[in-house]
C-alpha cells in the first residue's frame, strides 16, 4: 500500500501535483489532493508541491539508506535446448569487467531442470559463483516460476547489478523481475560501465529513434538492472582452468501460482534466418531499386556462404521479410564480414552492424554515411558491382 501522506491542512488545492504524477494517481477532491491506489510512492509529486503538503514517512522512503547492502554483479544464464545461449558468455565478459572495477564477485543465476552440468562453462567464462535452482517446473521457460526463483535469490543475496540478455525470454524475465523488485531496468544497453563515482552502473542506450545516446543511472533503487542484445558485447576468452563456488537453492512456489502450461513448440519458419550467429552477412537496401534485385544480394551471399540481411527500408517496402532486418529495431550483428549493398548507413542501421569486423559498402553516392564506418568502400551502381564481385568470387 502506498505511504504518500497528504496534509489536508496545508494543501491549498492548487493542483500542481496532479500532472506531476507519472501514474495519474493524483486528483483533486473537494479542493484537496487525493491519491488513488495506483500511487507507488515514487515521490515525483513531493518536490513540486509549493506548500510542502505531500510527504512520505522516513521509514518508507525508497531504499536509499540500504543501497550499501547490495553487492556483486549477476548475470542470468539463459539455457535453450540444454545449451547455454550465446549472449550469456558475452554478458559474463562485460560482467567480469564491471565486477573487477567494483572489486566484487561475478555471479551467475542458473535456473532449469538438470542443468547443473552447465555450471563449469560459466566458471570458465569468468563467473566466481553460480546460484543454481533446479526444478522440473523450470523447464521449459515460463515467466512465473523463473521470476519467483530469481526474485527470491535477489532478496536473499542482494546483487548490486543484474545483466540479462535481451532475447525473447530474457526481455520477459527482466521486466517481470524488475517490476516485482520495484527497481529500474534499462533495456537494450549498448554500453555499460561504472560511473565516475566509482559505484553506479552507467547504462548507455539509443533513445529518440537513435538520434541520441541516453546515459541512464538507477540512483535510488537496487539492484541496477540492464538488458543487452546478443552480439553487442564481446565474447570473452574461455579459461578452462577456472572454477568457482556453487550455491544451491530450491524453488518455493505453489503450483496454483503457475497459470501457464507449455503444450507445444512450433518453430517460426521466418525466424530460421540466423543473422545473429552468421560470420558473413550480405545486406541489401533501398538502393537495390526493386524486390527482384535482391537476387544479386542472395547470389553474393550464397557464393560467400553467408546469409542475407537488409535495411529497414527494404523490409518496410515489402521486399524482404522482417527477420532479415539489421539495426536498432532489427537484429544486432557482429559478423566477420558485412557487405552493405545500396544502404545509406542511417544511424539506426549502424546501431545493428557497426561492430562487424570488416565492413564493405557499395553505394553510388560517395557521401553516403555508410562509408564513414566502412573498412572498404566501392562507389558505384550496386547492380553492376555486386554481380561482378559474385562472378569473380565464383572463379576464385
Ligand atoms: C525508430 C527507428 C528505428 C529504425 N530502425 C531501423 C533498423 O533497425 N534498421 C534500419 O536499417 N533502419 C532503421 N530505421 C530506418 C533508418 O532511419 C533508415 O531510413 C533506413 O536504414 C534506410 O534504409 P536504406 O539505407 O536501405 O535506404 P536509403 O536511406 O534510402 O538509402 C539508399 C541508399 O542506396 C543508394 N543507392 C541508390 N541507388 C543505388 C544504386 N543503384 N547503386 C548503389 N547505391 C544506390 C543511395 O545512394 C542511398 O545511400 C529506423 C528508423 C527509425 C525512426
């Protein structure tokens, strides 16, 4: 229950607080402010009240005084078909860096059924400790049992930072856990580091359509939570000599709380394009002119043993389905070779591919922004250059 106090003797009914509430929980009744059940004590209204009629008793203020109780960096280990999902070691690499800066441990949360055998890999990728919860109800993934298991670990061991992969399951879990813990969550971070104060997590992510990079701090709540897309962070080196501590916990949850049952998995055929793990991607954009011209991109990809990507403009035009889209609202990729054919290099496209090892851009406009990030640039007509390149590679 919310603890916001409204002193009706002080309140003048000026209404300044009403629009300040992000939840629309404040209104005026009989000339004084009243808060509905939607109030979550966020305190946004307190500072705007000109007569100091609003307050939250000291014992209920957000956990500021307890921030120091939280310690360690945690990474959620995502498991799919018995294997650790690629984003997990990527996050362990970044988590290691953060933990070393803070001088704390890097821990992993491993949830599932018969998954203990995976723990050694987590140590090899840098974890000092694995919190293991095994239970039949944790396989396959469902929100409620995962959230309950995760939240009870957080309440018991109090991590300072939690990193979760921005995958379908990770996004679902992160939102549920953050809501339950009443803490902040920054989605799709592209950069994470410890701020200059030496303790807060500085979370960077694109905002306003990718036009600015927002830097976000979670100042008053713990843990600080962030999701990161696959391939955004670098894969760390594996050190098979490392090991660590294993902490076993159990899932305490009545079956009646679990409202969903997984009946069947049906693979989405469109999602069979594995852009994220591809070493070579050949992408086409609006510069191809029409959908049929995607054939030149497909041919080149085939000769190179790569997969076909695209810009959003090509997807929006209906030339190629969405699973091929690279960029801020598509996939983030980090191949060894990325060939951009007739793609201008808008910031939202670059957000998804700029960390590729080698970028080759083919564009008829020498001023196209894609050339700024390209390792090699070919100024020319994509419909002439790409078939010639394909032909040459075939001969090689
Ligand atoms: C919120 C938001 C999210 C977005 N997310 C994404 C995203 O995830 N991915 C993404 O790609 N975009 C995204 N966009 C769209 C992005 O801003 C660009 O509009 C888009 O990337 C442009 O695609 P394009 O480069 O194919 O087309 P254009 O910008 O139209 O560029 C076409 C290029 O082809 C060149 N060209 C034309 N003809 C030829 C030819 N014959 N030979 C060689 N070159 C030729 C032109 O010189 C030009 O540089 C997003 C936008 C917003 C607002």
